[in-house]
C-alpha cells in the first residue's frame, strides 16, 4: 500500500470512527465537527462539509494577503509609516508608548505581525473593559461593528510597547490594517477582501454577511452553529466585530481554494509569501506567527513524541477552527469544531492527522 492509500485507509478506518464517537458524545445543539483533509491522492470529509461556517480569526490571513497583493500592485508598502499611506486616518486617540507617534512609527508590517504595541479591545488588559470585549459583546448581539469602531475601542487602554518591540496578539491590529486598506483603495472593507482575495481565489461561497446583509438576509444565511461561552451566536450581528479583522463565512472547500491559490503563487509572489510565512513570534508553545500566517510546531507540544512532524501554516479561529496547509506534503487540513470549549480537542485531532501526514513523501511547490 503506497503512502497515499495508507493515509486514506487510516482516515476512513481510524479517524472516522473517532469522529463518530466524538459526535455521539457532544451536547445537544453542538453539531458534528466539520473536517476536510486533502492531499495528493487523498480526500477525506466528515460532518456537514458543505455548510458554511464562520472562520473567526482564521480569516486574518485574508487581510494579510489583501495587503500583500496591494503591495505587489504598487499601491502601498508594508514598511511605510501609516501616515504616509493614509494621512486622513486620525491615530492620535490611540494608545502609544512615550515618544511614539503612531502615524510616523507604525507600519502595516507591525500590524500584520501583531507587533504594533496596540492593546486588544476584544481581550483587554486586566482591569480594563471595552464595549467589544468578548464578555460584553454578546450582551448586544444585534450591534454591527465596523473596523474603525473596533479600533476606537483601544482609546483609554494602555499601550503594550513601541511598534516592533514585542509581540502581542490582538484584533485591533487587523481592524486597523483593514482601515488602512480601505483608505488606500477607497473601497469598504468587505469589497477590499472580495476584490483582492475571494474573487481571485475563486471563493464563490465566501462573504461577510454579518457586516453586509440586512437582518432578514442574515437570518436566511445557512451558517454552522457557533458556541461562545455557552451561547449559540452564529447569526448574531455582533460577529461583525470579527469581520472587522478578516473573519468571514466560508466553506471547507473555499478554504482549500484559498490555500491552493496562496501557496501556488497565484495570489502573491514567492518573496512576499515567504515573508508572510516566516515565524517571528511565539504566541505560546507550538503556535508561532509571521506576517499574517501562523505556524504550528507540534514538537513543542510534546518534544519526545511529536518531534520532526511537518509544520503547517495557516490560521486559527476562536471556536476551534483550523485552516492549515502543509507545504512539503501539499496537504490541507480544514476543521471547525463550532465551540470555544473545543479548542483543546481540535488540537488533539489535528495532531493525530499531522502524524499521519508526516508519512507522505515530500513534494516541491512551483516557483
């Protein structure tokens, strides 16, 4: 049995029964995981694979790719001060370290790599609160948020450092990046992502209805359940706070299309892609961030057991969403477990898959 046949056999005879047992034990209202694994000669799916789901922060790479494409088109530089790119954006109310002038010292590269020094309004520092913090945002599920409103919630929070000084993951980085892209293009945020990412990657089932649809239209959109701290919020308008940093409603297949287009140099060139992928900062053991893309290093979870596993790149979402590509195996792992409480289980599943993907022969991507 060749490696691809062996992997397909394991997915069907070992992973599928495990997922079925997991589904049988899930609480009412929490559907089966959505799982898609694609590699040369391999295709495995589980759950409602055609049902659209919300990416949460697994959509942040969309913003980074849009910025990289605009850079390739000569409309901006990732390393230029924000004041040079969009002088009409007033940054004076945002927190800044002593001596820092954000319009002069802050760049898109800082934002996309979470090294801006801006605090996170969705998860504010201890002792502070914002209207879009995760604890408060669902108290007003019908409120719509745009990128500028998310960024404005940083006012009154303490700065976390000088631009480029330290890594601090936060949604304000990507919301402000989208504000900059709006200013550069003259388009609303959802059109920036549509014209620069979704259409070029042929993601025909992807959009941001929480930001763009009417209440009646949003209610009619088929979206997989999303459970946040015990609440089902898949159709809450408040998820537009996530759309402010790239989050979208998409499908497993569309995420494969996105990853194929990105890593086969159809969306950005290899130089920009290498910059996006290159890990610069560690969120925690095993999870590293570059300029828009995350890398999983499984060996840091359990060094003796998981060393030498391939390192996928992609994005993670709050309700246990994984959208990752294995460059040397040309393999995709897309998963949605629907709930903030399922993140640990999602990593256990992904780790199992990674150990099997490691047995595939290495391949080279086109240059």
